[in-house]
C-alpha cells in the first residue's frame, strides 16, 4: 500500500514513523511543520488541489490523518481555524480517498461527548454532545467524512501522550520533579492513550481493512483513572515521588471549556472487528516513561 500520513510531526504522526520502519508498505510523511533532520513532505490539508496532486503523484490508497487543530482552549477564540482544520480539511481528505477508492483513517476525540451526564463507557453510536468549539469541530469532521461516502475508519481516542511533542505525561514528569507540591483534578475521569499503542492499532486496521468495516471506532488504553491518578503513576514511574500530589476539583483550575467529567470510551467494537489487543494504561505509561528516559 501507499500510505499518506498527514500531521506527521505531531505526537501520533511521529509514532506512525516508528511503525513504518518495520513495514513493507510505502509511507509518505507530510506536515506543514518542518523539523530539522526529519524527512517531511510539505502538505497543507486545507489545500484540496495539493492533496489531489499528492495522492495522484504517489498513487496513494490510504491516508492516516494525524493532523488537526488540537488546542482545546485555543479553539474557543479560533473557531474558524478549528472548523477549517478539523471539519473542512477532514472532508478534503475524505473526498480525495473517495475519488480513488482509497481508505481514510481519521482521528477524532472523546471531546465529542461531555454535555450529558453518564457513568458508563461511551459507545460509538452514543449521541455527540460536545461542550466546546474543539469537540464540535471534531464532530463536524466526522459528519463531513461520513457524508462523502468514502471508505473510512474514524477512531475516537482520548488523553493522548507520547515521547513526542507537548503532552500531559511530559508536563507532569517535569512538574513532579521540580515542584514540592501539586494539585491535580480528580473529578474528570477517562483513560490515557499511549500514541504508540494507537499507531499499532492503526497498522492492524491498515492490514485488515477490506471495505466492510467502514465506521466509527473507539480506542484508548484499558482501564479508568482521573487526571490525579494519572499524575500519581507518572510520578511513581518517573521516580519523582517526593512531590506532594493532592486531588482537587476542576473549579480550582478555571478553563474556557468545561471538560467531560466522564469520557471513558468503550472499545469493544474495535477489539471485536479488528482483533486488536489493548494494553492496560499503567503498563503503557511505564513503557513510555522508560522510552523517554533512554
Ligand atoms: N492530544 C490529545 O490528547 C488528543 C486526544 C484525542 C484526540 N486527539 C486527536 O488525535 C489527532 C492527533 O493528535 P496529536 O496530539 O498527535 O496532534 P499534534 O501533536 O497537535 O499534531 C498535529 C500536527 O498537525 C499539524 N498541522 C496543523 N495544521 C496543519 C495543516 N493545515 N496541514 C497539515 N498538518 C497540519 C501540526 O503542525 P503545527 O504543530 O505546526 O500546528 C502538527 O504537526 C488529532 O486529530 C487530535 O484531534 C488528540
């Protein structure tokens, strides 16, 4: 297969680079963001003509869209840009795959939920109730992809972290190492996702997709925790246990967006459809921190 990766210099995109090293498929890594020493072809996914040309020149038959507007708070004041990247551009990629009969694997988010209160894991067909601009723009992206009629696998994931870029795990490794005390919210519950585990799941989907599995799927690591629990384990695996970490309520950290208080994703569908095995969140966290320390 000839696989186009967009947003290749982000967290997930970089993990796809690791997966590609062991693959016999041809991967083309693209982004608007150039990183010194990392081979990246320029592709702006808001540019439909450029996407069509990239697909034709490389005979692309699958796109993995790792690009997006991912600043949840920033989206509240940059609605047009969030919509352009997360909805319009996602539709561009879907149209390009529809035109050549290819597959679009697109990444969405648990932030499409949150407006309703519930305490059981969210299933794929649960109604989207986003609480902010980011979640709404991602929900629009899903709808626009589906409307093109292309072969698609939309993967909603949550609390993504990796060795690459900025993320909660790296921030907390630093804060627990440098601060004597830290307060972290315990009233938002979900599941972290190691981006390398998601990249491995994407590799399985690329191998097994046969046209019949088009749809929305959920993927995170296994288990459930709060941001407070997540931080406690980060400190433990990082060896920064001298920091006094205390639980607090979300209202102690005012933010422009109300985060979902419970956004655990039910992963039964992706496991049953593609035979994907999902690691437990603390096992993956341990692996990521150990990789970061190498
Ligand atoms: N991070 C999370 O916790 C989380 C949770 C759930 C779902 N997701 C979803 O997972 C996906 C991957 O997230 P991530 O954390 O890996 O993202 P990320 O690290 O923010 O990477 C996104 C990449 O896309 C690039 N990009 C921005 N505008 C572009 C454009 N017009 N054309 C092409 N590339 C463009 C970015 O470049 P710049 O850096 O220059 O902008 C960046 O390199 C996203 O769809 C996100 O919504 C993320």
